[in-house]
């Protein structure tokens, strides 16, 4: 074992000790937070069934039906986001889970988000 190998091993052990002590790097804390969120907001089935368009049917009717399903799913998503904010879950956590930016989540929280929801 060379001096460099010993130094690398010592550095890895030191980083592991820091990670155990530092809350930002503590994965157990993250697991508890995710567990708490999933207990408060259990995952619901989010499968959207899209039927292939009927070749004999009206394509405009298919578009209207798909738009209605989209609007309902969007309203449900925003209601869930508002409920999570009311429970005290932060915008950053919700942003990671929803795929929106943290700034957009704060707009929703402040009532400056989409007007039709």
C-alpha cells in the first residue's frame, strides 16, 4: 500500500464521518422525511388510460374528452400541492416530487398560480 492509497482511504473515512454527523448528508433523515410525507399523502393510482382514437369517431370529440381528463388531473394535482403546503411541507420538497420549479410552487402557495384552478 502506497502513501497515496493510505491517504485516499483516510479521506473516505473522514468523509463518511462527516456525512453521518451532517444533517444535509444524513440519508436516514431523508428516509424519515420521505416516510412522513408518504404517510400524510399516500400515493394514489395515477394511471391515465388513453384509449386509441376510434377511426369511425369524431377526432374533435376525442380531443375534447382528452382535454377534460387533462383538466381533471391538473385540478387534482394542484389541490394535492395546496394540501401539502397546508401540512407544512416545503416548496423545495414539493418541487422535487412534482417536477415544477420551487418558484412555481411558491406562486401556487401565494395564490398567484394558475387562475382557473
